[in-house]
C-alpha cells in the first residue's frame, strides 16, 4: 500500500444528522461502500470500489446545525500546523485532539472562514 505524501488532501468527512440517507445518496451516486469504524462510535468509513483502504468518513451528527463537508490534510505535526495557521492569518476552530488509537487531528479555518482539518495517523 502506498503511503500518501505529507501536506496533501488524503481524507474527507461528511457530517450529517441523517447518516442512513447520506450512505444511500453517496452509494447510489458514486458506488461508495461503507463500514462502521471499529475505533469510533457514530462514524462510518467510506471506501471506493476497488480501493485498498478507506478514503473518508461519514460522521453522525446530533442535529442539522452540525452538518458539514470538509477535506483533511495529512501533516507531520498537527501542533506546528495549528501555530502556522494563526501566523498565516487563519484560526484554530478546534484545537488538537488525540483519539484513543493515537490519531491526532485539529480543525482549522482559512482567512475566508472555510473549515478544513489536519491530522497525523496513529503510530504503526
């Protein structure tokens, strides 16, 4: 399996208060396949037909006010990227969090207010 390059978009997330409808829609539109994430409650992993590994996720949100679609960038150091975001005129929308399996991520905003994520995977 090829490891993606740092500083590239390597994951996407669709947050929805209607995950069943999202699975139906994206499955019908693009043939995406879904599996429950064993490491996260309320999260479905999205795989493309023929792909070796998931490329995105469906986040189950409590209500429509939290619906979203965003891309996430693989980075070497989430904390450093958060600092650089502020220096470059952006904002840290959600400070870095580390999941139980070691995945570290944060949500940022560019100067126009567009939200995106950065992450480092769990150590192998």
